[in-house]
C-alpha cells in the first residue's frame, strides 16, 4: 500500500531550495509583482465561441465542431463549451456539430455569428439497436478491426495537434508541458511516420523526481492505442453493453475483458463497422495502471480520424537517498516510494491532405518532450485557437497553481 507524504509550504520551500528544483528567488518575486494588462495583437481571425447542449439544456461533452470542407475545428469540453478561431475568408463556410448519441447539426458560420444566444441544441438520436441481439459480439469486433483500413484515413495526412502532459507525484500535478505538433499519420491501422514540434511551453517545475520518458509522449499515445498496437480479439470475452448513434449511423457498444486485467469498450458503427470511440482500462503490474479514451470523427469523405484523446498512467517510484535525506531534515519520515504518473490530453485542431503543404520545419526526435529546446513564442500562444478548458485540464492546473499560488499564465511567462 502506497504511503503519501504531506509537506507544508515551508518544508517544500526548504527542499526545493536545497535541491535546486526551482529558482525560489524568482518565484518569490512573482508573489509581490503587480501585473499590467497586455494588449493582444490584432489579426483577421474571428472568435467562434458557444455551447452545445441537449434538449434539457445539459452540455454535451466532446462534441466535434468542424468546418467540414477544410477539416478544421475543435471539440467541446465536458460542459459542452467550445471556442476556436476562423479567418474572415472562412465565414462563408459551414459548421458541423456531431456527437455520439445525437443528430448531427449544420449551420453556416455567418448564421452562427448572428445568433444572440450562442447555444447549439442537438436532438437525441433514438436508436432501436438496444433491442437488437448481435449473434456474436466477438465476430463483430473482428470485422471492425479488419475493416480499419476501409473505415479510417490511410493516405498520408498531417494532423495539427495540441499535446498536453502533466507530471504527477504523490497524486499532485507538479509540472506541465504543452506543445503544438504537426504529425504525418496514416490512420490507426499504421503508425505516425514523422512529427515536428513547432511550439512548446512549460509551467514551473515542482517535481522531486526528474523522470523522463524515453520517447516523445506522442509515441506512447500510439503505443497505448489498442487500434494501433493491434487487438488480439480472441484473448477477450466480448459482450454488447449498449447502443447509440453518430452522424446518422447506429452504434453498437461492445465491451471486452481480458483476464480481469484489461477492459476495452468499443463504439462500432452498425453498418460501416467504423470504430468511433475506444475506452481502455488496463491494470499492469503492482502499482501500475493505464486508462485512456480515443475519440474519432468523420472526414468529409466519411472516413474517420482522431479528434480527441486523454489518458493517465500510474506507477510507483523509489526516492533517491538524497531526497530521503532532505525530507528527513524536515522532521518527516520518508516512505520508500511515492506514487508517480503522467496525465495526457490531446486535441486535433487541424487536418491537411496536400503533401506539398506538410510541415518540414520544427524539431523531431525520439526523446522526452522536455528535451525539445524550442524558443518560447508568446505571440503564438496568445493567438492560437486553444480549445476550452476541460474538467480534466482544470483539475490538473489547479494542482499546479495551488502549490505556490502562482497562476499558470505567470508560470508560463517566467519559466520559458
């Protein structure tokens, strides 16, 4: 059983100062500094903000909001809120709102801008599949996996990705890194062939343990995706657990359990066998676990590509003798190990099919996210169309801000 270690702020300061984890003089300066307003540069972009709700005014989470003709867009957060930027040239295009369990709705951007109340109401799509008995859930999954190359985009394409990772120690987020990445992909039946990190920013670093991943977190996202690493269908016990719909197609929800250590839940199109959503929970060794969600949305030609992802990885890490000594100096008894982990959240903000327009700049390589040394571009982060804050994001950022009561924007400013 893991023992948690609770240190108060003064004790933490002593350890951090001794261990040189963070420059305390700079941080203490932040406590007293007063901020002036910062003007944001004007550009030709128009902010599209609103909320997606059902007929009972409840927010619809992870709704795909897309300019279908250009494969641009975002996802709503758990409350259904969304925001992204469009150019003036794109105001003549059409927004599409699609979510599992609801009828897809389309509205021109011009008409959306004219709305006084920027709420999009989606109607629930009642399916009769709840009463349909599938003769073999296992065979249904087999067919869905076999048809991945037909139901997903396999031609080379570039995904414009916002990748967020939080480092967790003792169940508290102590470090955050956020990157904008262009990745060349060929869908879940293959692997990402190359990626470039265009922009990066980090929070202050409050970690005791300087754990680094051997690969970029994007690579682990692929490795942990059941569709990419391959599903040994025969190793699971499959059963239908529900039904839903997506963009006019009925969906069968099938759950598989393997040796009571891994659970997969697949949302499969009843007619096309396309896999719209994957949920995974995996208990690894003692103290280790992974859980994650992958959500796919439709390209304009009907095939699927990744839209949103989050996952959490948990482990136990032994304290070094030096850290044990520092903790002991505060009068605390250090445990042998501490719970550690990573939390990830990924938004696909854009999709490019023209190979001539693929990004060939930036940095690439097989190493931890923090080792990509990219100059901080504050203008980029001010003007990028960031997705709305999810509950997942808010909780993790609240952990970071609570350690020293320093807002995340301030940490970005002084840590980069």
